[in-house]
């Protein structure tokens, strides 16, 4: 018999390890620990994006003023970077809102993948508005150098920006820490593996912002010490290259989820154990868990039900099992089919 399960939060499933006991029972939802983690994840992501938006907006305004006052190419590149990040947060807010729409007749698995579409657009915006502008201005500064002034203003703005960006990064890492613990991975690995594109985008952008600020400070300092704008221009180009690299990684990860990212082997094994723990399931011969949104998966599998029963009763039992699995907030939907007698069984 074949069973297909749609799961809203298999993204949370990758966080499950072999020590987590999962069962399909009425009192505990399918992949219970992931289901519990999924309930508050949406609001946590919204808070993370709002904090990042506020920080980036304040930093963008401060950097723009400092760039005009000092004439620094690196500061102008950083201003472009922060404005790009601010615009990106708007895309991420749209992603959060549209991906939470409930399923309907035309979209039975919901609209979770919209999160990857809008996050991909945000990454493209970072590439165009951030990287391209920074590199272009740096090259122009090399060709037509201009002196910088009021260096103290630049340093103060860079310091304040570092503080604000650091606060935003700490907030996003705080959200990522429980995910890393569930996945039994380091923070960077968990952020790259998570099915939540907004969390990944905020962590990547804030990390790039802190590195970019260090580059801008070095370029501005070298400009002041040498009297040459070349280090400042090089700093602007380096910031642009950094943003291009970050944007490329984010675009690629969103692309992978859009074309179909399968849950990790650990999550798949947990799901098989959960199915085999169900009294009506004798064996599982096929199972595919695919992310269809942040912390949301579609599960498709073939199962053999216990006992010999009539076709009509088998269908009723399958629908009942699907309903149990669908009750999990981590499951987008469930479809079960009967296994063929000669199909090999899965153990994990």
C-alpha cells in the first residue's frame, strides 16, 4: 500500500535526530517535536525580519549622510549595501505574508513556496542594487579619484552601523540556535540547511554587512593615512564582490527549494519510524518528503496495511491514517497508497 503525506514542517524535521521519539498517535502529531517547533516559528521569523528592517533603514540613512559629508567611496558602497538590504527586508516581509496563506482547491499544498520566490527576488535585488552599484562606483573612483574629508564622521557612522547590524545578527542567530540543536549541526550549517529562506537571508545579509563595515573602515582609514582614494575605491569594489557572492549563494539555495528540495535522510528515517509505529501499518516501501514551504513538507509514500481487508475498508483505513498525519502542523497534506507485495520494505 502506498502512502503520501504532505507535511508543513518537514523543514523542522531536519532538526530531529535519532534521540527524538516520534509517533503517530492522536495525542501527538506526526513528527511531534518538529510540529511543536513549527508552531512559533512563523512569528519568530517575522520578528527577526522586522528587527533587520529597522536596523538596515537606520544604518542606510546614516551611511548615506556620511557618504555625502566625507565623499568616501567605501561609505557610498556601504550605503548602497544598506539600502539594498532594507529593500530586501520588504521582499522578505511579503514572502512571510504570502507563504502563510491557507491551502485551497487550486493549491492543495498551500502557498509555502512563495517564500522562496520572494526571497529569490530579494537576493537578486542585493546583487543589482548592492553589488553592481558598489563595484561600479569603486571603478569610477579609481578612474576619477576624489579626496575625502570629515573622516571622524565616517568612523562614527561605521561604529554605530556595526552596533545596529550586530544587534540584528544576534537576533537572527538566536532564532537559528534551536534549529541547529535539533539538526545537531553548527549554526552556519543549520542556517544553510533550514527551509526558512527569510532566516537564511537575514543571517547572510547581516554577516555580510559586518564584514563590509570592516572593509569600509579599512578603506577609509587607508585613504586618510595615505591621502590617496585608491584604497577607498578598492574597498568599494571588495564590498561589491562580497555582496555578489552572498547574493549568488542565496539565489542558488532558493532555486533548490523551488525545484524540489527533499528532506534530509535523518528526517526521512524519523518519518518511516513514525509510520511503522502506527498499528495499522505493517511496512513502508516508499517515502518521499519534499519541502513545499518554510517548515512545511509534502510526504508521499507506499505502505502495506496490517491484516487482510476488503478494498473499501482499506481505503477507509488509509484515509484515516492520512487524517492523523495531516493533523500535524508540520504536514501540508497526506496521500497514502498501497504497496505491491513484491516491493522491498524500508527500515529507515
